[in-house]
C-alpha cells in the first residue's frame, strides 16, 4: 500500500486531549499519496471508508448487489437486522466501478473477495 503515508493514532492518556486538525497541505499530500502509490482496490477501500464513514467490518461485507450506481448508494447490512443506506459522491462512481465490474465478471459475491477463498470477503 502507500509507503509514504504513515498514520499514528493519538495517545490515549488523559493528559492528551488536544485535537490536531490537518492543514490543507497535509490533506492534499495525503490524497496525492493515495492516488500515486496505491492500486485501484486500495484506492476504493480508502475512499469508500472516507466518503461513507462505514466501519471496516461493514466494508469487507459489501456485496456487489448492495451497490446501486444509479442512486449512488450502498446498502450496509447489519447483523442485528438494522440495515442502512449510505451515499457516495458522483465523482467516486467510476473508481468504484473499476473494482466492482471485474468482480462481477468473475461472478464474485463480494466487492472485495479473498483470492484464496472465493466467495468469502477479504
């Protein structure tokens, strides 16, 4: 994945309550690192998480049939039966299709499938 991008989680100590907001330049460098140093699948993973706010476990369980490209929506299935819809921006549609179309041609079930265990999420 991106070699230049290093993320650090904030300290969990009680003394560390300061929130650091990235500058515009830092955000721009982050996006450039994603675009220049990652595969289509990696970009789709990162941008899906950023654009929708879904959890990682929800991401890996997205089925191809959960994606509605016309409405720019993804159905997020809940184990508790409380499914919800998340939206994605129109400018993400083509990149998302670059991941979904080949998976569909391979008759995959999930948007991201394990190469070793077909029909299983990554």
